[in-house]
C-alpha cells in the first residue's frame, strides 16, 4: 500500500480553491486537475508501506499531541520541473513543529526524513505530457492576480492510502488523528 500523512482542508478553503480552478481550467489544456476531495497539505509521503509498517506508523502517530494548527494559503505557484500548479501554504512554526513530530514518529517504522526542505502546498493540477507544459505556461500568464484565501485552524491530520487510477490518484482515509492539545 502507498501511504502519506496530511492535513485535510475545510469546506471554506475548498470552495475558494474550487473557484480558482473553475476560473483557470480550460478544455484540452493538457492538465490533470485535482479533485477537491483530494486536496490536502502533505506532512510526509511514506510511499510503499507494509502492513507491519502501517500499524507501526498509526501507533506512533496516535502519540502526537498538538493544539489546532493554523493553516493559511498563500500565492499560487508552480513547480516547473514537475509540471505542477499549486496553492502555497504559509510555513508557520506550528506547522513546522507538527511536520517534525510526524517525521520523528515515523522514523522508528523505517521512514527517513526527506533531504529536501519542507514546502507545504496544495496540488491543483499536473501536466500530462507536452500539452501539459503548454497548459502550465498558459496558467502562468493567468495567475498574476493572486486570490485571497481564508485561514483555517486544522483540527486533525490523517493517514491516507493512495490509489493510482487512469483519472489520477485517489485517496482513502486509513485513520484520523485529532489534535488533543499539549
């Protein structure tokens, strides 16, 4: 199974992101647009995971205690090399602390931390081949007006399982971890 850990979004932010997606999406743009129900802020991607590792991860994540974590979306942006269009998420001390606690909790289960810096974001679209590169370039020209997004207080984080489908990745929640305070 392919697993990752993330923070779900609220209805308000989903509606705001949906409005952005509807405004910028066009037919035959060569992009695979993410469905609102798949939007999340990734804390750690685990990848291929055995059932034993899954149990270890879930047991370790249950021990994390945190107050609600403020989430503030920032500007729209692009990961050019990966062909990804995203909404950035402000890297706050609370989000950084939670991400570090998640990394520390999964390490004994065989998941090392990534070498790259943590760059929280919500993936809105991915390019599909050469046509998608043109779609990304078009989006760059249309995102000069940055939307304002509502702030939210995340009240839980989730362990997700990812399934690859012809239409794109789909996610199922394996377990929820509510924030219980410190």
